[in-house]
C-alpha cells in the first residue's frame, strides 16, 4: 500500500509539472485538448521546444481573442499581431522540404531566409492565410557559446478561417 501511495504521488507530480507553468508552454495542452491533432515536446535541463497543433472542421472554432486571453492568463504577454497570406508562406519550407514555422527570430525571418535545424523541428500544418500572435513567454533563449540572452518568444498561429491553430515555443540553449 505504501508503494502505491508513492507511485500515485509521483504520477500526480508529473501531471502537475507537465501541465503547469513549470513546464514551458505546458498550459497549452489544456486548451481545447480534444482538438489537438499533433504535438511534440522536448524539454531538457538546458533548453527545449514545444509545438502543438489543433484542427476543427467548424470555421471559427479558434478565435484570436480567446487564444490571446488564454495565453495571457497563463503568463504570456502579448507583443504583436502579424498577418501572412498563403503566397507569403511559400518560402517557409524547411530542409526536409516540408512546411515549417520559422519562429520569426531575425535569423529565421521570411525576408532573411532561415538556415537552422531548429526550424525543421516546427512543422506547419496551416498552408492558407494565417495570423501570427507573438508573445513574451517570460522564458529566455541563449545561443550556445554566447553570453547574450534574449526573450524566448511564444507564437500562436491561427488560420484565417479559425479551423486551425498551432503554438510554437523554443527556449534555453537553442
């Protein structure tokens, strides 16, 4: 019985940490969780990444104001909104020749191109016109071998018709 209690307590701790502020962007797993179609998370002691993709057949399922409110209620501070047409996404292709989200850091921006293996780790399932909401996640990003830290932004990407949503977050040494 005592072993069961320890296992149950450990499991509860894993669930709480996995979905809490202690796990970068972990709170997103609770947002309309039944509509999540794909996700990946690689969280290590020196950095990590997370992306989650949602999909619905009903237009208007994902509303910009709701997504923004959810992010802000979990500590992400809204920074800016950007609109992109499907034509502008043509260059958002990774080394594997599949659609990616370029994180919009200066070295990954669509106008500057991007040549970084981290970009291939962020698949993009929205191919039509989209909206990008940029947030300050309060986490930091550091380039290995550099003393310079920068904000680890979090991004919410919504299809214009509200049928698809994705979030992307890269933090730590990346």
